[in-house]
């Protein structure tokens, strides 16, 4: 239950942060952070039994409308060209809105297929040592030469969900960006304040966002669906799991 709900309220939330310092959301490094190492296995939305949120396929070839690929369509649509939306598209992974899959106005072609997008993979480790933590990630089959950012998020689950999206590492976003090589491979090493273990009401997450315009936005993820596209993510487990 934690995992499913947390994914939905993390990606694309515009709610105010749980923890703030002035006007800036910050990770919680208070007492209670577990020491030790967590193995990280990144997944995509389809693997998490959710529709993709930030990439889209044409409703009909040549049309100006696009929709989100759903779970049961992924295999059939693997060879389909992917597009951005022409404007930011609010996330709705649990289909609570009237048109959770779209249609949306079609933006630029992303230059790859759904199969290419879903082939991305990544793993690594998150290690806590006292007041510091180290995130080590290795990815393959990302968008070749693609610009990416890594995000840390704290999620308060329903009935009153609140979310903060902050750059992993420095709060100004100076530590969380990287560029994949020509084969789509990348390695990331980020020193950061420790995240709290997830609980029944609050979940911490890590996410990789691809920026199709090649631009990053410092402390903000940017416009989801039109130029910021979450490709892979991981939810921190509860203490002891």
C-alpha cells in the first residue's frame, strides 16, 4: 500500500513541501536516520503497474493529439514514436481525473520509441554514515547524450498528501545533473544529507528525470510532460526492510 500510493503522490505533485527552511524545501536530517546501506533498483512506471506519465504516443498517426501509454499497451506500442506534450501535463498515475491518459496536445517528437524508453535500467546503493549519506548509481540504456537530474522527495501519504521535490545533493541543483554517454550509460555519485526511512505515512523516493530540451532548472524539476520526463525511480523502504 505504501509503495503504490507513494508513487502517485510523488510524481508531478505541486503541493507545498513537508519541511521548509524559509521558502526552500529541505531534506530531513533529524535523529532517526538508519545507518547502513540500501540497495537501489530503479524501475519505470510500467514496471510499477502504472501508466507512463511524461511520454506520449499519437492517438492516430499524424494527429495533433497524444496519450499516455498504459500498462496493457506497453508491448503493443513498443515500436511507437514518443512525443512530449505541448504544455505541462498534470500527473495522474491512479486515474482519478476525468482523462488521466489524455488526450493532450502533441509537442515535439522525442526521437525514440516506447521500447527504447522502457529499456532503461539502473541500480546502485545508498549508504548512510552518521550525518552524511552517499548515493551511487549506475545506469544503462538511457537516452544517448541525454541530460538528466536526480531528485530526492519526501511524501506524506493521503488523506492529506504533501510532497517536496528537492535536488539530491546541494539544494541549488548544482550536484544532481549529469549527461549520459553516447551509448546511454552513466554513473552518478552524490553526497547528501541522509533521508529518513519510509513509514506508513511518509515515504522517501529517488527519481531520474530526462530533460528533452537539454535544460535543467536548478532547485526545480521543470515542466513535467513537456520538457521534464521522469524515466526511472526508487522508493526508500521502511526501517528494517
